């Protein structure tokens, strides 16, 4: 950020009066631009006894498998965002169920929230961010080709709870990694 979106003045970094952290501050009008974590919402879409994954058609992690998810937009609820992202990436409607897991990623300033999802019909063609979709059981899932640690964590939790057959209690996990862009091979 170099110029103020309010007045066009130059931006600097400093600690505003009464604050405790460095912020982007406009040198002309004094506007403070706060940076806060971003929320990623998605789903764990089930089809009969299998889980749907999307193979990424975009960077980062192009060609690797992920759960459908994306940035929450202004004006939508987390469940609405999860449904929208799922339908866009899968190419078929996904009914959003209860929340399954929230993953805090404080090092990269993100929060990932995944809902249980039910695939309403098999996709004929995926969205433009997806190369292909696949339906997997726990044993034939591409464990060594998953795109993100939070996705691996979510899928592991999902199958663990399914094996235990006592429902899916909402779980909060803190993942203190430097970046999401690192190898996730098991
Ligand atoms: Zn300004």
C-alpha cells in the first residue's frame, strides 16, 4: 500500500496514538488502514460413502487436490460463502450442513472454516478453478497430493470422526505453520 484510498496521500508505517501495533497510516489525512485476518470458507462434500475433492487449476499448488473453499465475501454469511465457493469449484450444488472444523493460521493471517456438505448431484464439468473433481474413500484418497495442510487436517478429522461413528463435533485447531505453501507429503 503506497497511497491513501481516501485522499491519495502517501502512506507510512507507524503506531497511531493509543494503539500498540504498527499500522499503515496516511501522512496527509491521518486515516489508519487496519489489516486483519482473512476468512476462507469451504466444505467437505460427501457423495454416498465418498468425499469429493477438486484438483486445482490455478496457482498456488496447481495440480494438487483440495476441498472446495475460498475467501468469504462482504455481505455473505460463512455458510453462504461456503456454499457459493463449493458450487463454483465443484460445478454442482453442495448443501451446506453443520460446521466441522475451524483452523486458525495466525502466521499467515488466515482462518479456514469448513462445513460438512452434501453433494446434490454429480458434477458434469467443474468450475474454471478446478481441473477435475474426484470421489474418494479414505484409502484411495490422494494423501500425498493434497494442496494445503489445513485441507489435510480437515480430511483427517472428518474420516476419524466417521470411523468413530459418534457424530462430528465442531473442532477448533491452531496450525502454527509459516506458510501454507510447503510440501504436505505424509
Ligand atoms: Zn489520506
